[in-house]
């Protein structure tokens, strides 16, 4: 099974890195990532996989 999420980071208070961390704790593995964001917000398309 695969899942795609967009991880965004603008500051320590404006980001969704915790969502990615939660998925990793649940056993999802990063298959690939690609930057997609512009300043001031950095974004990355992350493809995850779980067996």
C-alpha cells in the first residue's frame, strides 16, 4: 500500500512534520521525496509505503 502526503514547513509552529512522524511510527517507510515548495514555505511531496 502506498500513500502520498505533502509535508510543509514554514516555521517551528507552522508545519505538519508531526503528521509525517506519526506515519513513520506506524510503520510507514519513505519511498521517495521531491521538493515542491517555494519561499517562505518549504514543501516536499513524500511517497510512503507500508506492507
